[in-house]
């Protein structure tokens, strides 16, 4: 599902849209094909150009446990890079079945930790590729954080299964999704 979420975020960013509230509660799965859908665009902003201008994205919106440092600190742009921080928080949520920062029970504690240069704890059950993926998303300087399009090539989101496994019921829909992704990236 990380690959599908990343594909969606990359498509939004390519079209100049930043979501600004990526979290598990705003992600939906279709019953018939196990396709992931990103919803709740109430905080989304369409950018005027390739770079986010400070006046385009104003105010603190989103859910604190998923917010990037630049959103809390209101410095610089709160653009595409903030969505990648939030996406990484969703990966943590999917891996642990808990929101990021579960040890803190209020937003001020989370804001303080992020403001002091900390990132959410990386799940022990993730592979080294998963840890590397998250570390690229949890860079505190948004200008140095990985982009959605660059992460599409990361080993953590590479979807490869043996041909005979695609016929299993659990993968119905995933095979066609994988073929669609492959065709999109080739052409």
C-alpha cells in the first residue's frame, strides 16, 4: 500500500496539489480491488508554480502526529515536502497499527519533540530498506527531504512478486495495478 500511496502523492504533486493532511484516517481501500484512495482534500492547496511560495500555503492545518517540522514552526514553505513527512508517518501507522508518537498524549509534546529535531521512532519490524525510506522522508530540512517522484524508485516500494503468486485471491487487483504502474512508468 505504500507504493499506491506514494503514486497518489506523486500524481498530486506533479499536478501542483499538496494535500496537507495525509494520515491513515484519510486513506481508503476499495473492497473489490484493494486499491488505495487518498481522500479528504479539505486542506489541499493548488500551487501556482513548481516552487511553493510562502503566501500560497498559510496556517497550520493537519493532524499534529503527522505534521512536518516546517508546519509546526511556520518557517519556509509548507509545500510538497510536508506531504512526504506525513506519508512516512502513515507508513509507521501501517507497520505498527499505532499513530506516530504513541508515547505522547497531547499535541504540545509532539510539537516540542519535532521542534527539537526529533522524528517518530522507526518500527523495528521494517526492513533496512523501509528504515532508509523513512529516514529520507524524516529529514528536518524540507529542501533536503526526498521528493515523491524520487522515492518512486526506492527499493522499499518496488513491487515484485513471482508470476504464479499473482493468481492468489489476495492479489486480485494488485496484479493489474502493478501492470498499470509499469506501463505508466515506461511510457
